[in-house]
C-alpha cells in the first residue's frame, strides 16, 4: 500500500468522509444523435463550423460525434448483411 493511499485515508477520516461513496455525475450531452442526423439531412453541405455553432460546441466534438455515428451505421450495415446471408442460404 502506498504512502499516498494512507494519507488520503487519514485525511478522509479526519473529515469524517471515510465511509461515504462519491457519486460522479455525467455531463449532459450537447449533441444528441437524433438531432445531429436530422440537421445533417436538412443541411448536407454544412461545414463543421456551422454545425458546431448550431449545437453550441466545438468542431472537434462534432467531428467525434459524426465519426461515432458513422461507426454505428457501419456496424448496423455489416450486421444486416450477415443476417441477410444467413437467411438466404
């Protein structure tokens, strides 16, 4: 056991928080997949900057969200192709 762990335990005991459980609250999402898909369908030629302004977030967040949506879409397509091949054979 490290010295740091013992120090933290002692400090928590002094503050009478040793037995308490910390609850981590997840940050709410700004970019909901349904809303982003709808916006992109309505504005297919929109730049990342424009989409970021619409959702009040950074371009990087939009890029990550779109990448995640694309991966979800590709997994769905691959899964449906496998099911189709199983059903046709």
